[in-house]
């Protein structure tokens, strides 16, 4: 690639800013997620600047989440961050398809188990009460985005265990179980992914995941109907809280 014509005149942008904007356009238009950038020495030579100036330019891209440095390996292009809204009436499919991306939900596990500990507490049921445990993998543009572990009282929504296969679980609850829900609580934390999660999300174990614990209630009765723990890839999701 040809070197950037740097404007060093009075009133022009700092040189590192000009280089940063040039690299930003290259990353967005010529690279895909996982690609590695040329070394800092190669880029410094291309732009005819010292390594310090070049590093400041790349720092801008790191801060904006476009690339990540891995010690001893190089600078890698990250997948674009997806702005995922968490609100009272959030629906995964509708939320993301509104951004112009394709989505798919796949059931990984479906079981009937006794409620224990925090699950029983959140759903306000006695320990040992049967609940549906449903684990789903959500994909965006055919790439893993998040894994969700859903817990629902079996007595209230047996159709989920019997018939739910894919697409929007909340839409299924509304059409098949006559249950309209809303979110009342979301607790967000950064965690190290479990081995199974890292495998399903195709992410390294040393990359953080964003974990969201949410409680959904029936709109009419305000009784808890779903407790869900979702793990997002930390490099692809930006969580936007909208009460």
C-alpha cells in the first residue's frame, strides 16, 4: 500500500492522528476480523515516521476497539462491536435484526430439573420444584454471539419444553403460552468463560465474557416467569442499558 501523504503544515491534524485515520479506513474496508496488521516497524517505514508516533496512531485504534495487541504475536483486527440494548421489553431477535444483521437461535440443551439455590429464589418457588432448563446459542451473521441459560417454572410454561425449538423464546411464550413478559432486573459482570462456553462461542479462555443475569416477570401478575444467565463474547458485544 502507498504511504499516506502527511500534512505537516500549521493547523493540520497531528501526524499520529492522520496515520490513525488512514489505518482506520484500511481496517474497516480492507481487513476482516482475525487479520493481523503489518508490524509497527513496517508501518513506521510506510508512513515515514518514528516508532513512537506510529504506536500512538495504533493506540487510537486499540482504544476504539478496532484492533487488539497480543504480546509477541502482533496486532489483530477485532470483529465489529454490536450494540445490544437491555431494556424492559428486550427481544434478542427483534433487537438485532433492527440493526440489519441476521440472527439464529439454536437449542443446545433442554431438561427438566429441580430448582435449587438462586434459581428457586429468583423464581420465588420452593426448592425442588420442577423447572425447565433451556440453554441456547445465539448467532449473529452466522457467528457465535452469546449463550443463554434459561430457567422457567414447568407448571407455567410446559409448552416450552414440549415444542420450543428456535427463534424468539419470548415471542413463543406470548403466542403459545399467552404470557407477556418484561424485564425487571439485569446484573452485569465481566467473567472468565467456562471451557464449554469458550468452545461454543469460539473465543480464547483468556478473553473476558460479559455475563448478564436477568429476571423477567409476567406483565399482568408481575410473577417471575424466567430467570436467565447470558454470556456474551466480550469483544463483540456492547451492552446498552435502557430502563
